[in-house]
């Protein structure tokens, strides 16, 4: 079975909408990995830090055995163009056909509001 903890990548990007910065969280395994996981759920937290202040938002998503799982997390934080900050995403995924039925994931990256 595929080890989610070591081979799952999280694809995370951000955009600022009228209601603030939105973070997209998506889990998948590389196309060459086999067998493919069958995601049934993920839960976690998005932490956005800008101007020395942090905002954390919990997320939870359910799937029905799909090869990918994703969700959009609205942080509610707004900032002026050029403001920089950091996004930290962490959580746990559950998947059938995966080592230990899933595992933990995390990623951190810098952002700048366009």
C-alpha cells in the first residue's frame, strides 16, 4: 500500500477574495505511485500570519474513496497589496489502500498579497 505520510504532496495556494485570503488544500500522490490511495477524509488547521498577527481556521473534508481530496479555507483576513505573511497548513488524512490508513501532513510557505 502507498504510504500517505511520506509520499502525499499537499498542493496549497492562496488568493484574496472580497472576504479575505483563501487557502486551497489538496492532497494527492504522484502519478507514478501505486497503488493509489482512496481518500475518505481529512481534517486540519490553516494558520495565516500577517503583520505579526495570526489567524487559525479549522477545516474538515469528506471524500468517497477518491484519488485526491481538497477544500478551500477562508481565513477572513484581508490585507493591502504588497503585504507579506506566512501560511502553515497541518492535518491528518484518512485513506483506504494506504499504509496505516493515512497519516499526517504539513506545509509552510510565504505569501505576498498581489
